[in-house]
């Protein structure tokens, strides 16, 4: 049985109408935010200031300048002292344990003039390096016991010492103080009833 070409073309066209092309796959939906998954931010709690405390350092109380029933001036363990008649300003150690004041002296010689004995000696000025020659009347002689060897004989003269507003004429022992830090040692014969020594202070007296 033969079919005409026209019939075959019609049959082909009718087949295309029966078989429709498949529909396209649906597009993926847009992602939806999940409110339950969001991190909840808690508000800062309200702070009520009840009292504000400001710490203020306590002022340092001034150091006392006098003490004792006699209201004696308080001085330090190291002070500047003016020595006369040498005319020297020396840094001195103040020691209540020493009975007599002592000063470093060199080239000490005992001389006699008109039946009276004098002591000639040199007092070095550590600040300037000058050598001050002095000659003073001999007050007395003392024997100082040494840790080893024979006792040492020392001469005692009288000098004026000025510490701040305190001035007194006292006996001073002439000795070799090269091994000590201070060439002048002020002892009790100047300090008693004159000043109170506070070993925690230094240079309290203006000069």
C-alpha cells in the first residue's frame, strides 16, 4: 500500500502536535532568612550611680623643727658647720655618742710663748684644697686608747662652731681623721641642751 507524500507530511505534523516538549525544571526558590536563627542582642543593663568615691592622697605632714620640753631645734646627722677662727665651712658628722668634738689637723706642733703653751697646726679645706694655718692656746691633753698599740696623746683647743642659728665655743680635739668621711665630728659638748639629732635627716640647717 503506497502513501502519498502529502499524507506522510500530514502524519508527521500531527505527531509533533501530540508530543509536547518537557517543561523546564522549576527554579530554586530564594533563601528565606530565619528569624529564630538570628543571634539575639541583649540590651546593656542600666547602671545607677549611687555614690562616687574619689580617693585623695593624704598630705605629708611637715617634719617637726623642734622637740623636747626645751623645744630644741632638730638637726640632721650631717650638717654644714662654720668653724672659727679658721673661717672654714665644713661638712660635719653630728654624733651624740662622741663626748668631745674633733677636727682633722695636720702638722701638729706644741710651742711655748711667754710661759704659755700653744698648738700650731694646719686644717685642710676639702672644698678648695687650701691649707689653713692656725695657732691656738692649748686647753689640755688627752690620751686616746687605741685598739692596738700605745695610747695616742692628743691636744685640745677651743674653737667657735656655728650650726644654723646655734653658735657655741667648745673644746675641740685635734686628730688624724683622714680615714673618716667627714673631717669634723661634732660631739655632745656642743649638742647637749643645744639641739636634738635626727639620724634620718641631713642638711636641715640653712647656712
